[in-house]
C-alpha cells in the first residue's frame, strides 16, 4: 500500500540551504488513493513539513477548518521518492490524492 509521509519541523537551519532542524516535532503517514486523504492538523510547534511519498500525488495545504480538499484543479504535484520541504502554519492540514 502506498504511503505519504509527513515529517513536521519547528525550524530550519541557516546553512545556505533549507535544512530542517532535528528532531522532528511530529510525524504522520497518510494513504493516498483515487479519493482525497487528509492528515491530522499540524502540531502547534510546526513551521515546516517534509513530504516524502511512495507514489506520485497531488497535494494541497489546508487552513484549519477548511473543507476544501485536494483535486486535479488545485493540487501541487509531488513525484514519488523526491522529498519536498514546505513552510506551513500550526493547525493546517495536508490533503493528498494519488496521480500518475
């Protein structure tokens, strides 16, 4: 079964590149499929997330109580096996859907 892994970080170091400061404040895994899957709300300390996925996905970061989910019209494509780092706010969520 495919999985999308979310690692939450409080800060990134200033090393000339955005490198998350360990340790992570939280981790989550969600299972992308042909319908949208949504993570739990990000930790209160989370400012950055790293996304790593076993299968190509479309993703969208949702604000708190948003009922909008990811779709082919609003999703950002993340290829399988290519970690991505995004700035987020506490309480936001990640919505994903499997794509090709």
